[in-house]
């Protein structure tokens, strides 16, 4: 594993010397993204033996990857964060390969994106972006090595919480809602216990279950079942604690998952934590459309907006929301907190979003919100 970590460090260092993409070029790419996605879909669909190459998965799975790839690359071009590029591409190699995609698929895809860039962008813009794609192709074998290494980003769990975390995670994987609920109810008699359960039990359990799906150790159904059980448990345990927030008000807060983000457990835990700490919270759940989110913000005028992002390809949507707030005189002073798995794995990435602060976990989210409430 040390060898793989050194390889990762080497690739990230080399990537840092890749050229900066200008705003003009990034904008041109973004404008033509829908057409380029269609182009790449068509190019791969007509490839001989494509079903074998994608592991006999439905074509829709490949199309989803192309759509997400385009959104993600827009983020990379807008931020020139090439560490994010390396970490995400190696993750995509691993996740899709474990679900049947041949590694050759990625070479076919990357070359198709180069042809799409040449088709829809002017030569100067296409040449600038194609440097990035050509570099990825040159590192194809290294990405395979990293993907096959099983490198992971699990959350550490202290010895005090490990047994409970393992028991709870086992109940989730078994689909045993009763057992999981029993463990949660026994461990969450107060607000502080609830927050500890979220931080030390639910969050690391869901990280590990997500990684098990990525490695094809569990099915999509098992991963969805675990998430559904956690949702039911949170609805059961998050109210009725012996809190003392009746006369306490830190301010108004909106908590939401990013537009196009379907992972909502992290945002839900933040909403509960802030509410128990004295905030007047409006929790909007998963995949909140950008236009509707902005309208709701204008109607509620919060002091704090917290946005959760799990998947790298959703970064651009959150960035757009924050940019729209900053351009509106009525909303520009709202404090924006951002968090989620993608930021935990790439230090300082959050700064490129325009947010005021980043919280890697519930404790720091509560602490940061409290600091802002006193300003």
C-alpha cells in the first residue's frame, strides 16, 4: 500500500503542473456539454462489442457516467484542482470496474471526449482541454494500478465506539431494522448522545457501506436498504430528547443536499444537530433544484445555508448556487457552510466553491455555526 500511496502522490504532483484552464475555455466547454455528452454516448454505443466492454450492464449506466463526467470536468476546468481530478478518476476506475466495466472502456471514453472537444470547441479551447485528456490517457495504467490496490478513505473510529459501530453496521447490512433501531434507541437518550451516535456510528457506517458497494461486495439493493433503515431510525430518534432549546435562538438556517445530490443522510444529520443546538432550521432534503432553492432562500432569508455534497460531479451545482447568492444584494451576506465526503478527501477543495467555511463532521459544523451566530 505504501507503493500505491507513493504512486498517488507522484501523479498528484505531476498533475499540479498541468496548464490552467481559462474562464473563456471553461465556459465554452460548459456551454457545449449537452451536445458533447450526446456525441460521446453515440460514439461508445456504436463501438463493436460495447456490451461486453461495459460488463453487460445497461447502456443507461454508461450514459450516466458520461453525464457525470462532463459535470465533473466542468468543475475541474473552473477550479484547476487537479488533485481532485486524480482522486476522482482513480475512484471511477475502481467503482465501475468492480461492477463489470473493462478498463479498456476508459480509454475509449477519454478518446471520445477528445473527439467531442474537437467537434464542438474552437481549436484553441479544444487544444487546451485536450492536454488534460491526453495526460489522463498517458496515466491510464497507473489509474488501473491504483484502482486495483483497494485504497480506501474510511473514517477512523475510536476504540470506545468500534463495537457499537460494527454491531450497528452489521444490522444495516442484514436489513435488520429492529436490531438497528434498538441499538440506536439505547444509545441516544440525550441530544449529546444523539450527536455522538450520528458522528461515531452512522457516518462511518455509511462510509464503509458505500465503499463496500464500490467494491461490489454488496448489491445496490443492500446499499439502498441500509440507507432507508438509517432514514427510518433518524426519524425515530431525532425528536423528543431532553433538550433545552425552547428559549434559545442561534438564528435561521437552511440545510440541503446539493442540486442533483441524492445522498441526504449527511445533510439530515447536520439539520438535526443545528436544530438541537438552537437554530430555527428548514431541512430541504436531497436533489433540491437550484431555482427552487434560491426562491426558498429568498422567502426565508436564513442567517446560514448549509450544503452537503457527496459526489464530485455535483460540485459545480453547489458552486452555481453560492455564486447566485453572492450576486444578489439581498442574499450576499448569508453565511454558507459546505461539507460532504468529496471535501473530506481533497483538502482545501471547499475554498473553490465560494463558501464561507467547511465542516468535515458534525462537531465542527456545530462549532462553526456557533461562531457565526455570535458575529
